[in-house]
């Protein structure tokens, strides 16, 4: 829900003003790709802007590994809690709330209000923990489609996401071709590489082997696998940044009092990574993290098409924007071009933009003028 | 020490035949860069070939993070225990034992027979553990110089190493210019990048936060921080291989019975990394690992020269071979070119070879014909 910006508040952040999450309850069983099913579940979401009478101006924002429904604006009870993609959503911004009705949600299996491993399992009256099923990108899209139904939205004007969020945008065009007019697939890949999976597995092993993990049932033990989650996030952060950006941001600068010939923090980069790791471990759920990385690993729409990505993407009728960033080494431009080439081969409408931005994989979150102009320009063609 | 190859044994591996480690005892105090000192210490070493009368044909092989003194041949009690760089050492091989006297050692702080954290601290009669000082590349070179003294070797014909070993070869030319006629600096860098340090710090944090680490005094607790060491090695392995090589070696292949929607091994790359991690954790010392990575982080000969690498390298009188590998993303060719450019600027003799080899950072260990020809050709110019 959207509230107007408070007088005197700078519109540079939180352009849509104070917001609050809502919760949609679903009582129809959802069968997952794994064969498991959820008899009922909740999705936490936020919306910004106004749905028009034709219900034709809705845009779905899909989040990446650690994202959630708080995409834009600030929380009414905490003005400093700005949405994770606030720079792109608001009046006059690329996802223009004067024109579009924007929906952000927390995916199934998440830890920000949607049903997930830290939710109570009605069958046991205890947290799901390890018993919460593994969910896939297709499962998320199926759950998101039901959320669209609650608004009476037959088709999204656009589905947009970066990284794992971009994979959901792509999956929408395959699972519900008629329900998505355009897809913005940013800093993504049509499937993970062996190296990508390797990094994910190290992160998972850090969590799974943390003695405080207790096979995923740590909630009952009054502990959390903070060590493992911290390591996973530290490692993740290295892969989100570019080598050049890290060099510029930290270089080999040492903190005051360094040169200790010990194992305390010495280099600035160590301080940054440990801080990021600690911050994340303090708020994120380890079982959610495991499932988010697994969804990444499993994503591979071409798998059932003999690895022929063009054949896999053929059912899509959406217009595509595929965007990549020159310094992203997690999902480099070559991975985006795989999707572009498949769409071109099929004669499907696609715009490709390779954006020169220094921030590595994290570029998709940045307030970069060229990048934002690309998104705004593409959406103008799509209309509302 | 060298023994001739047993009749009937294929010379393709273990060309120098059965070997055994020797141990040099030093009773003269060694003051380290940190200010700490070791009153006495042992270095484990092996030699291959024969030292000539002029003692002018000696080559020192420096090891990288997890290496040791067993460079070539096979252990008399285990023919399958082949030296880690056997493919380059032996009769007719690039480090030709018919011409050269080759010395391999385990560095100070190691865990293969040289004095290190798992050795007994004479002051306490317990393992050194956390009390073993942090050692630097310069400290290793100082210890290696004393080992040279025991052989009566005034100057090495060559000092050679890959990765952290290459850094030692470079440091030799600065700390003892008159004692090294040539240096082969392979797959190295003049200092670590912020990203390199970041990866090292994640690995160290995995060890330091393992509950079985006990602040480095795990020996007395009858446990070892296997979880942390395993994670450190898994992560290391990703950075040793190239993305392309991992794609070729593992791709997205899954193991039989995969698709479990759980957290057991599914992808081949997971199986490989976990196996490598387990194997390493079973044999390596965690305190040694911490110190080896710290030596990498600290290495920065230009630090005292206002970051002017040419000024730092000016004292060297050795002839240099700098070699890099196209697919090495840990220390890519650009890092080697920094050293080449500094030497060229100074008018110092340097040969640079950028070798097209698919094996990423690990290429320096591979039996690649072009690579080996480059080393052999360079050494022919150096003479013995």
C-alpha cells in the first residue's frame, strides 16, 4: 500500500513514501516441482501506485537471493528502512508509480513474512525447519500467479528482476506466456555454470556443517548457524563485486593499528566482508538461504529441451529486455547473450543492453543513469 | 637424496626414482619480520641430481600454499606418493637432474616436517599452535638462505616457484641479489588484490570460527577444525580452476540418483569440491593454512617504495622468466605484466611468456609441452 510522501521529506529516497507490507493468505494446495505440496501459505507483499480499471498497468518485481517484498519507499515505523530497489520505483522513476501499479513480494520459502522454513508448520506446531520443501523458480512463478489472481490481474505489463529475480521474469514467459506482456531479465543467466554451483555449494556447506545448524531444526535449540551464514554471505559478497571495484573501494588499505602479524582484521576488505557477513547472519534465515541457492542451481529451462535454449524459449510471447553489466563476473554479459541469441534465433522481440557499470553483479541495484534510461525507454515501448 | 630409478619402473612418473626427506637442524636464532624469533628450527628437504664441484648448478624449488619438500620422485615406502611437481624434475625434464642439483623444502611454519605450529614448542613441551609466529615470504627466503649455506651453495643457478612459490623466487632476487643468477616467477603477482585477500579472509574465518579450532590450540583438545579447513580448501579449489575448465570438467552434470530436492551431493562439481575439501582437511594443519594465506596477503615488495614496483625491483641482478597462464583468474596475466613492465623499465633482463593453458591457476603444475619448453629454453640460457 502506498502513502504520499510526507511534506519536507526529500524525494531522493523513498519516493513512494511510507509503506507497509500486506499478507495474502492462500488456502488452495500448491503442488511443488519436487512433488511436495503446501496445503496453505502466506505471501507477504507491497504495492506502489494505482491499478487502473483495465488492470493492464501492473508490474511484478521479483527479488534475488536475499531480497523481499519491501522494494520501495520507507517503512512507516522506520524512515531509514528504504526498499532495496527504491531508486527505480516512484513518481518519474523508471518503474513510474504515476503510470504503473508495482507489486513486490517475498517468495515462498523466504524469511520476511511469506511462508518459509522459519514459519510454523501447522502439522507439528513447530517451525518447518528442514521439513520445508525445496522450492524452484517455477514454484515461485506459480505462487506469484495466484497473487496476480487476487488483484484480478490477467497479464502483467512487465515482470522484472535482477539475478535470480531475472530468472523468475524469464520463467514467467514460459509458464504463463499469455500473462506477461514484457519481461526484463537483468544480470541473469539461463542456467548456472559449474563455477556458480561450486560457490553456492561452499556457502551451503558452511551452513550445513555449522554445529548450530542441527540438521535444519536449530529453532528448537535456541541457536542459529550464524557462523555458516556469515561465511556464506562473505563469500557471496566477493562474487557480487567486481575485482576492479574492490581494488578501488579497498585496495590493500589497512586499518589503523594493522600490521599485527595476527588474525584480527587488518585489511579494509576484511573489515567490509566480516561486517557484511555479521549483518546478514543477524537477520536472515539459514534454511531460506539454502533454498534460495538451490533454486538458483536447479534453474535450467533448456534442460528438458536437450539443452536447446531456443527451443525452450519458443513458447514465450513477451517482449524482452535482456540487460547485462560489463563488470559482472558472476553472470557476465556472455550469459545474457545466450538468451538474446536464442530469442533472436526464434525471431522473438528482444532488446539487449550491455551496460558499462563498475559495480559487478551488484550493478543491477545501482542508480546508474544509463541503466535506468534503458529500462524507462523499454517500458515506454511496452505501454501500460 | 636421490636414488636411481628401479629397473622396470616406468620413467613417466617419478623420474628421479625413490626419494626420502632429510631434515636440516638450525640452532642459530632466526629473527622474523614480525619481530618474533625462533631460537632453533628444522627444515625438511629433498634433493635430486648431483651438486657439481663448483656448486654452481643448484636450483631451489619453492612451494605454494599447500606444497612441501616432496617435489619429485616417489617415496621409497609408497610408490604412489609422487612428488607434486614431478613432471618438471628428472633426467631430460625441464629441471634436468642430469645437469642440475634440485632442492625442494618445506617452508617454516609448514606441516610436513619443518618446524611449524604442529611442532613441539620447546618452551612449553606442547605443540606451538597459535603461539607459532606469523612468517612472511622474506622470512622463508632467509631460512632458505641458511639451507643453501649448509650445502655450501653461494648462489642458486635458479630459484623457481609457482604462485606463492613465485613470490619467493622474486623475493630472493631482492633480499639476496648476489645469491640468485635467475628467477622463474610463474603464475604469481607482485601483491594480492583486494579480491584475493577477500577470498583468503573467508578461508581463514572458516577455520578461526570452527568451534574445533580452540583459538589455535586444538591439538590439546584431541580435535581438529576439519569443517573450517574443508571449506577453505573447497573455496580455494574454485579459484585454482578456470570457469571454462570447470564447465568442461563438470558442467551441470548430476550424479546418479540426483534430483533429490535436498542438500546431498547432486552436481558433479559439488562432489569434486567436497572430496577435495575432505582429503585436504584430513592431512593439512589448520594453523599452517592460516599462516600460508597471511604470507600471501602481506607479500608486497613495493610497499616500502611508495608503491613503485620498478624501484622495489631495482636491486635485483638475476635474469628473470615471468610466466602466466591465459585462464588464470586468481593471478591473471595482467598481474605478471606488472612485474615485467617494472623490470623492463629498469632495463633488467626479463623473458615473459603468456601461456595458453586451460587449467586456470593450476596450470603451473601441469605437464604442458609449450610451458615446459619455455622453462627448459630459459634454463639453457642460464647455464649450470
